C-alpha cells in the first residue's frame, strides 16, 4: 500500500534492522524498543490489522505464526517467558496500520497491561 510505513519497510524503501525474511514475512527490530528483545513480525502483504486476517490464506497465516514461534525459540525466550502482542485500533494502541506482532522478551511484564 502506497503510504504504509511497514509496506515501505517490507519493500526496503525504508531501512530497518532485518532479523529474518521470507517471501511472505519479515521480522525486524522495533525502532523504539521497550524491552531488551523487541521485534516486529509482519506479513509483507498489506493487511491493516488482524481483523483483516481473511485476506491471508491458511499457509500464509501458518507461516507467520510459525515465524513468531521460531524467532522466540531461536532467541531462547521460552524458558523465562515472553509476550506476543498485536494492537488493534485506537483503544488498542495501534500506531501503524499494517498488521504486526510485537515479540517482547528478556524482562518481566506486568498484567494487566497499561
Ligand atoms: P503499534 O503501536 O502496535 O502500532 O506498534 C508500532 C511499532 O512500530 C512501535 O513500537 C514503533 C515501531 N516503529 C514505528 N516506526 C518504525 C520504523 O520506521 N522502523 C521500525 N523499525 N519500527 C518502527
């Protein structure tokens, strides 16, 4: 999508610190990390939030979810625990309108979230 920040990151029009990439998914470091590990996992295709998941087919969804799990596993996050977050809309705190999952780890998180 023309004016979407994360589409531009996926197309490499905007530079990012890429951790993993396949033909459908990209993982890069969040520019404003709130934890020692703070990655963003996005589909390269424009989906505005998880509410548009119907725009992805089963293998695409599976690939994205398995990427999240393998990233967390490779980073050794499972032992101490970690958090996966996707924000939706204003109340959810979504600031970029392209589906993304935050992988947050290597510190303790509180519940309920702020
Ligand atoms: P959210 O608030 O859930 O929509 O998260 C958007 C995240 O995107 C936020 O944690 C900061 C991050 N972010 C915003 N702009 C950029 C950017 O240009 N590059 C990178 N790597 N991350 C960005």
